[in-house]
C-alpha cells in the first residue's frame, strides 16, 4: 500500500506541474527536470529502503503461540508495528 501511495503522489505532482490545463488553472509552472527528479528520487529511495528493512525486522520479531496469541520480540516489532 505504501509503495502505491509513493507512486501515486509522484504521478499527481507530475500531473499538476506539467499538464497545461492544470498549470493554468492552479497557477503552477513546470519544474526543470533536474530539480524535479534528482532530489525527489533520492528521498523516495531512502523511504522505500527504510520501509522494506523495517518490514524484514518486524517479520523476524513476530511469533505466534500455540493458544493463538502473538508475541512481539525486538524493539522494532514492539514499537513500529501497528
């Protein structure tokens, strides 16, 4: 879900910035591609890498007991799992 949200957000910004009717209607202007893609992609890659590593550690820290209870081992599983 988070990955599709990041892609949707990037597509929405591109739509608002580069499609002529939206530019005129919202009063925006096109951003030069080096300023749009380079800084934004580095943050996207950082957030994606963080989330994937967090999920790996959470999966290793969850254990189901015989009676159906779930135990959370490790700091990441206890504090960042919903």
